[in-house]
């Protein structure tokens, strides 16, 4: 099968949209999905910063959604024509997977970031026969089609705009899952979110839906305006006395704080903005040492790293779509769509902060 995909050939190059070849149909437990739309996540772009770790050339993209085109046997639990949202890969067998914590799968890094399932490598090549890296996050969804383990796919109603749903499988899932699963936010709780990008804004929407009082911290006025639209109090990240201002707004300190920036300064500000026994969650990967200022972890305050919102995608994604239908999780307001051919423009806009969540929509040229 031949179709178009966006290939990243080197850590410094732009994406090239070119013909790729899938040499075999779905094996047992797999499905072939016709991609309707795929979100662009910061993790896709971070491949450039981790040169040498994620194998190239590769087709990236891990916020895919679309329609099942073919199934590998009767035991996938899915049928041709089903609408699905794709999420991260996991082994399904280790202690954490069996304990409903697939984001902490023993094989998470190898399956999603550093090479995938090696047996799939020869099945996916460029037009000249050159091998492309196996499925990125089990998907490689910057393409017209993606071959994925059926376990990664969550069936959704065909009445939903499937081309917009892909970010529910990662970015929006991470933000909302952190609020509901990791923190357990409820009515009257106070939440401060540092970084009003896709993950942060999804967290704010989820916290508001849970009845919490929210504060948003960011450098971009446009992002702060969006956060205010979602009922958060906006604060510029460079504001003087930021932790004190948050403590005043939250009656003595936020019960929960979420940092999506990876900035050591903002992480320390977030800790200082917590009330005693408060919990700070980190979702960004740290690229430098994290020196904590004296006193920031006193009085029962704690800090943890959270992956994929501690979510079981098959449980959380239907909850998110239900809240969207009820008008309580308006994630579509964060999305701008681009043709797949314009992937480099989408990356530039994402890097510059001109768009919160780009979603790439393939044009149908498959053959």
C-alpha cells in the first residue's frame, strides 16, 4: 500500500511529505486506520533536541484519529468503519499495565520514543525501499494511514468531528487527566497552572468543569486571554511577587499546581504558591538540573512527575468527548487545522506560539 506521509530525515531538516510504502496489512491485534487528523505535540518537535535517541528517518505524529480501514482478525474489538482516537503504546502485560497505569509501562520508552516494535521496521519504507523507523508512539500518524495496535485505539461516536479528536489521545488527555486522576480535583479546590499551552489550557478547562478556582500563569498575553475565557485568573509569568499573588488569590495558597514549562524558576514559584500539604505536578521533561530553593518543600508540600495524566485512555477519552458535547470541555477552541502538506508551517506557528494546537489533516492521495 502506498500513501503520503510527512517524513523527518534528520534532526535539523524540515519535514518532507513523500510517498511511503506499507508492505503488509494488519497482523493479529492490529488495525489500519485512515487518518482524519493528527495533532502536533511538543513531544514530536522535541525529537530535534534529543538527537541520536529517537531513530530517523521516521514518520512522527502521535495524536491521530480516524476511521478503521482494515482489522487484523476478529479479536481486535473493532470493526471496519469504526471511528477511533489513537493514544500511546504499552505492552499490556507488565505490572503497571495490569495495574491500570499504562503510561508507566515498563517498555514505554522503547515502544513510544526509542525505536518501537522492531519487528515492524521492514514493513514501513520510503518509496525507494529505505526503512523508516517503526511506529512512533505506536502510530506514526503524520500520514494518510497508520498501522496501530488495536489496544491503542479508543472507539468514539461517529457523530463527533473525528478530524479534531486526535489531541484527546495525548496533550488534552495529559492536562485533564492530571487534574482528575493525579490530583483528584473537586469543587472548591484551588489550582494554579504554569504554562497556558495545550496541556495547561486543557487542565484549566478540566479544573473548571470539576468546580475548582483556577489561576493561569504564562508569558503570552494571547494565551492568558484564552485562559481567562476558560474562567482562570490570568497572571503574567514575570509578575513581581508571583507566588504571593497566587496565595492571595487562592486564600492562603493553591492546593494543586501544574507546571508544563520545565522552567526551574517557575517550578520554584509554583512550590512557593502552594498551601501546606499542596501538590505540584510536573509534565514537561527537564533538560537541566532542578535546584529547589530553601523552604519550597516544607510543611508537607510535595512534587511529582506525571506521565499522560495517569490516564487509561479508554476511560478518559469518552469522558472528554462527553464533556465536550455538554459544552464543558471546549477543546476545539484551541485547534487550528492545516493540510498535511503544510506541516512545516504548522511547526513554525507552534514554535512561535501563534497556535495552541495544530491539527494536520491529510489530503486523500493514497493509491
